[in-house]
């Protein structure tokens, strides 16, 4: 990730996505651009058009978190999206990445002995570190497989069975890509994240969603599985962040059988 170029592209995509009406401008006025003009964003944020233009041109100019917040609010961005911009102007990723963080035995036992529903612990790159029996069975994970086969994001796009398993695959995939972008900005430049991103970009669906520049915190709303043996299931996520590595998290599912 070229951090300034990514910020520039992110701003352009978001500016094109917001309608004049959403920003409080006259919808009847003839317009020749999609979304807002640069000068309109600059006016809403209280900065000069030239200065905002330099941001969209990926120039290495100094910009404060407060100014980026004003730009984000002008374009109706969420708090995670504003924080994403602020991370991109930093000089270096704020956290070192640990590919295989050590798990305390008590955490490993907690997950492996949980029998009510799927459960797992993941790194911020979405590599599974440990999971229980239902997780392995329902989502087809094998502890002896290579790391990519234990990566939630990789399996979501490259395992064709996932498209049948998830009743709303497109929405799950879109949100997962947005969460990966959030986590990637924490570790931009890390060789392990870059390696995964290069592999993911060979998938046309991932590339399409990545280019939307959406940013979301990790986590999914309730979703439905169509499992060959278990039937139709609604899963609700219960998650907690862990201090074994920044961005690592524990997930337990609550399950409601629909059929």
C-alpha cells in the first residue's frame, strides 16, 4: 500500500459516492461530475480547494487529524473511515505484526472445549490460530492444512463451496473486504499482509470489492448458513479482542436453527 495514494483514491471514491442532496446542495443545479465537486468538499470542511486538491493528488503535505475529521464529516463518513484516513497519513504502521502469536493454554482450551457452536481465535490478517470441532466441521477447516487454507478471507473467495454455504455471500464478502482494509491500514507495509493482498488481488470479485474502498470494523451482523448436514442456520457473532497481538480476536457463535 502506498499510503498517500491510497488516501487520494479513497477520497475520490467517497466524493463520487455522496450525492449533492446528502451534502445539502441544490439538486436542481446542472452538474457535470458524479457526486460532489472538490470545491464543495473543501467548503464544507473549511479548507482551501487547492489544499484539498493536493490531498487527492497524493502530495506529501502535512495534514492534521482534526482536518481529516472535518473532511470525513463533510462526506458523511463513519468513525472507522475517518480513523482509516488518519492512519494513512502516519509515518509508519503503528503496530508490528506477529504472524503466529503465542496463545495462552487457557485460551486454546476455552475454544477447543466449547461445543455449543463454532468458535475460533483469529489474527488481524484473518488467519485462524485455533478453532473447535463445530468450526472445523461446518466451515471445513483442517489443522494440518497450509496457512492460506486456514485464512478466513482466502477461503471466502477461493473456496467455491463458500458461495453456497453463505445465503448472502456477496454481503458477507463485501463486509469482510472492508474489515480487511481496516486491519491492513494498521499494518500497511508488512510483508505478510502484502503477500496476502497480492494473492487476493488475483480474484476478480475481491479486486472489485477492494476498489470500492469501503472500511468497516471487523465483525458481521447475524447471517444465514445453508449447510448440507445441519440445514439452515442463523449465526450471531459474539466477539472479543485479545491482547495476544493487536487486532487478534475471539469469536463465539450463537446458533438458531431455521430448518
